[in-house]
C-alpha cells in the first residue's frame, strides 16, 4: 500500500542508474490536490534522473470527476513537462 502523500525513498534513481523504474499510476495522485500537490511534486522531482518512467493511468483512478476527468488533466500536463513523452507510458484498459 502506498502512503499518501507519496514520498519516494531517499536515493530513488541514484542507487541503480541502469535500471528502468516504472512508477505505476504516478503514485496515485488525487485530482483534488492539483498539479502542485505534495505527491505530484515528489513524483515530478524524480524526473531529474533518466531511469524513472511514470504511467499516466491515474487519470481515471485519481479523478473525483466524471469523464473527461478534468481534475487530473493539469497533473498529466505537469508529468509531461517534467518527464517528457518518452518516459510516460500510458496504460489502457479503462473506458475513456
């Protein structure tokens, strides 16, 4: 179980720089916290490393709103700005 707000362990990304790390659901940010929420800031800080990748599947799971999940869109943009498109795998399986 992930503690909320998410705080990456110290040294994440430094200990094994050759290993690709995928953080599922971007550590489950909540749409209501917005793009400056503590969990979002902690995940975005990992972008300084080259090996973390973050899945954008939280767009549905973290939203408090119905489709098109407006409350999580700004968080997705923050992740795109921080990591770039090459480090943002998208998970499908949800009805969008």
